[in-house]
């Protein structure tokens, strides 16, 4: 392969030429709270089949706001996730975070571990739809209801995922999606909060603009989290072609699964009644015994000009900021984070590049 294969490129190539629309925004002088925010919000509400969609400037601010409004004493979350799942809770004043292990096959929060944990009343559980794989919403809701707790989902990876034929987004108290450039659908930067709770939605809307109702009288400590019209335009136009973006991603994952030798590799398990976005496609090489061996393989891939990522290594309970807390029973989390490798998947990735990556990986183990 002559050219290096990057880990990702934002999926903006299939968008139609938006020069006229950009010019229209610039000429209008309406750069916020305009037509594209309205269009994008309406289209998402319909697509996700949820009562309220709140556009924000990032997934991070969406999560921060939710923790701030719900104000729980304790939060339960997986450690096998991006740091923002935890830092947003910490930022909002939550100082009791309990990390729960993941399922060894689905890599989402382990239901049995949640059950045996014994959730304290009035807590928040924040499962993560990891790499787009929907969590078991029904069972998690039961556990939360039994402890008068709320479930919010870190849905950063899962715009376009489905669960029992329903789009991910309407389950739980609220969900937060990310629209950053690594996602299947991007608006360059941005986030979406979804909720069927109208009162919660109203407070979140105030918080998007510093926490006032339009009269400059602060009633809740908000910040500025508005999405610009330019970002909303990119997001809206991407949403119009989301099936095309998703189909491409699925066919790339199918190619990897066809090409990679399953004697050497295993993949994330997606249940029959779920559809993942495959925001990331990850492999676990079965014979790897340690992180060092995994890192040797990554060096080999780098020498072959293939960029990969090790999401999510280190898991959050090993981050310097969180590692001194009392963490236990995170066996699957630790085992997976030592072994995982995420392969390139992005709209403009070529079939021959997938064949090449698969060949390099198969040959590495076929020694
Ligand atoms: C699991 C998870 N949560 C939250 C975020 C934060 O989203 P954003 O980058 O839009 O702030 C990310 C970002 O990729 C993520 O992967």
C-alpha cells in the first residue's frame, strides 16, 4: 500500500455542494438560532421519534448539563468508555462515581454486575452504547426503577443505532449524542440531548443560553452551549443522507468480518434485535497474552502504514485523576482494554484498504 491509511476521516465527502447554503447563512447575518437549527432539530425529532431534541455545542456539554440538573449523590457507569463520561459528572459536582464492569462479549455495562452492586436510591446510572452497540435498555430501566434512580445514556457513538426496531434516543430519562468528526454523522462539532421529559427539556434549553428564559434573569447556572447555524447546516445535510452513511459503515464491517480469520480474532457481539452504528470496529486477537504483545502488533501495523486506536485503554478507573478511588471487580474491563484494537472505518475508506489491513493482520498470526 503506497499511501498511509489514517484511522478516520470525517464523513463529509458524500455531502452535496453546500456553497450556496453557506453563503446564504453568511449573507443573512443570522449565525445562531436560525433556520438550520430549526430544521435540524425538527428532522432529528422525527428521526429519533422522541419528544424533545436539544442541540448543543458538544456531547460533553450535554452530559455536563444533565448531571448538573439531575444532581445525583452517586453515579454508576462503566469504566470502559471515553473519559468524558466521568469528567462531565465530576465537573457537575458529582464526587461519588462507581465503576461497573462490562459484559465480556457485548462490551456494554454488565447487567448482572449492576444487579449485584445494589444501586443506592436516587442515583443516576449512565450506561454507554459502546461503539454504537445499544445497551439492554429494558433490564437497566427495571434496575433503576427499583431504586428510584434515573438512567441517562451516553449515546455519543450511537446516532442511527436501533434497539428492538426503535431508534436509540428515546429510552431512559435522556440520552446524549456526539457529532464530533469521528462519528458516523458529524456537524464538525456538536451534540444532541434527547428526552421525553418536557420539564427536563425546558431546563436544558434555558441552560443552553446561560440559564435564563430570555429575560437575562439567571434561574439555573447555564453556560453558552449554542450550536451555530454553520454546524447545524452540516449536521442537517448529513442527516438527510444518514442511511447512505450507515450502509457504507455496515458494508465495511461486513468486509472486515469476512476477511479476518476468526481463528485469530473475535469481535464485539451485537444482539439480533439490535443495530449498531459501528462508530468503531474493534478486534481482539485471541492469542495475545499481554498489553505489550498488543502494542507490538500495533507497531507492526504502523510499520505497514496502518493507523489504529486502542479505545478505551486505559479504562477510566486507571486514569491518574480517578485511580486512587476504590475500584474492584473490573475484570472484563481490564482484560479487554489490554487487548483491544480499533481498525480504520470511515466513509472514504476503500475496499482494497480493508483487504490490505485484513491480510496484514491474518499474516501476523499465521506464522
Ligand atoms: C463515550 C463518549 N462520551 C462523550 C464524548 C464527548 O463527546 P464530544 O466530543 O461531542 O464532546 C465522546 C467523544 O467522542 C465519547 O466517545
